[in-house]
C-alpha cells in the first residue's frame, strides 16, 4: 500500500516543490490549493498518512483549517505538519500546536529534514495501520470464539437434555421390562394349573375309552398329550427366563468341574451318556451363581447331544482358555473363556447371533424337540454374570460355544495340572 499524503498550499510552485522532494519515496499525493478545497477532499477521503499544510493562505489559514479538520472524529488521527516562512514566536507556535500540528517545516524547505520528518510519520502510520488490521482480526476471532462458545453451550445443553431423556427412557424401559417379566411369570404360572388338568383329564379319558378307539383315535390322543407336554415345557422355560432378572442369588466360589459333573449325572435320565465321549479340561474355581450356571451347562450340553449326527458317536470337549483380552470387548478387562465344542450337525455361521434370540430354531420342530428358549436362557445367564456368549460353527462340522466371563478380583484356581475328566 502506497501511503497517501495531502498537500495544502495556495501556490502551485510550492506544491510541485514538495512533491518533487518526496516523490522518490513512493508516496501517493493529493493536492489542495486552499483550506476549503482540503476540507472538501477530506469529506470523502480520510485514509491519509499525514497532511503537509501551508500556514498562510487566503480565506482560511492553516491554523483555522486544522481546527475544522479535527472537529471530525474520523480525521483526528491524521498528523499535520505546518509549512511556514515566518517564525511566529512561541505564542503563535503554541497556537499551531493547539490547532493540532505535530511539527513545523520552515521555508526555504530543507529537503533532507522534510524527507526525515515525513518518513517518521509515515512509518507511524504504517504501524498504526497494521495494528488496526490486527485489531480487526482479533475482533473477528473473538466474535468467532464467542459464537463457538454459544454453540458449544447450546450443544452441551442439548446433550444434557438428551442424557436426561435417555435416563428417563432407560427408567421407563426398565419399568416396562419388569412389568413384562412379572406378566410372563404370572401368565406362565397361571397357565400351568389348567394345563395340568388338561393332561390329567385327557389321560383319564384315554384310559377309560382306549378300548373303544381305533388307531386314528389313539393317534389323536397321543398328539394331544405331546402338544400339552410341549406347552408345559415351554411354560417352564418362560418361567425360568423371567426369573433370571430377579435372581439375586449369591455369587460364591464354585468348582466348575464338580458343577459340570453334577449336570452330567442328572442328565443320565435324558441321554445315554455312555454313548457320548465327553472330555472336561482345565475348569477352575470361579465365583458364580451355581444354580444359574448349572442350567447354563445343562442347556449347552443338551444342545450338543440333541443335534448330533446320526450314526456318529457324539464327542463333546469342555475346556478353559485362561485370561487374555484378545479380540474381546471390555476396555482391556481380562476374561475367563470356557469353550464347549461338539462334532454335531452345526449350522451356517450367518445365524451365529440369531440363535440366541427367543424362540429361534434352525431345525424343524418335528425333527428335534425343544422350545427355542434354551440358548436365549444361556445368553441371559451369562449376561447376568456380566459376560457374553458367542458361537462358531460350520454346517455339518459341529459347533463351539464360548462363554466369556470377566475375571473377578479373587484369584482363579487353575485345575489344569489335575488332568482331564472323561465321561
């Protein structure tokens, strides 16, 4: 930017002389030949680095012109150097300073003095201009920061509102879930009595009139009994599922090997375990709710035996993978993993998450008995222990169900050195 200087003198030769002295410095000049003309120029332009003005001019002299210039706030920043051929004395010099002068140049003009004084004021002008630019930038930045702060405050308020709504929704959902669990429990409980009577009287009718029934009638009675039995199993499973949320049973240190052997012992009536090859390895002592974990193992082993391959001896391996965090959720928490692997029918891996849903079954009900709640129960039991369960399978090649439980502060007792148990 070329600094702009206003030259005011009633004589053209004086204006030309000053311009000639200062022109090599690259300044831009605006010339006025009277005080009034200078005031007219300053009505539209006020971005001058300085004003060089002759004191003695007709109509308005330099002092009067300076006083009128400084009446406008927009012009008060422009420094004025008076050019005069007279030495007015201290009193008149003081008058010039009162009018707004910052300095005097005496005629005949010393070119070096003029250039030096103008250079000082132009340098101040440039620095002031830079400061104003910086000030504008700071004002703009401050406005942006204030806007950002307002937006952030509004955003935080919105987040607080959303969190508040979320907490209300969670409380509402928890209340609804409790009501649903209570309803499921009450409904299932109330359904058991009439269902028992249906089975009882159906059985009485069959005993009383079986000799009068043909083969089709006997088949119908058997179908009624099977349907009633399946309904009773379904109600029992729903009751179990609804109880888990309210089960605040104590978590105690439990030898999982002993627990799983108790499960196998109780399953003798359901399956001929002598036909199965079951290997139990590395099960530790761990803090659990024994009743729930017993049901968990029972359902997973039952699944493995139920979905066996025909003409193939079922093989089940139950093993423990001791604490590690690889690929597991929980922000670096350590997990104990128990894997239950079988050589059964397996399933397509794309169903690995769906199978843990309520009433989800991959096989036809006529082929395999069940209610479709077993794996949903397993998931709920594991989550009750703050863990998770996953499945890995290939159709026709068996499945592996992995139970992942967070390590408690209490020390795990590793039984791996005690060897394996074969059933």
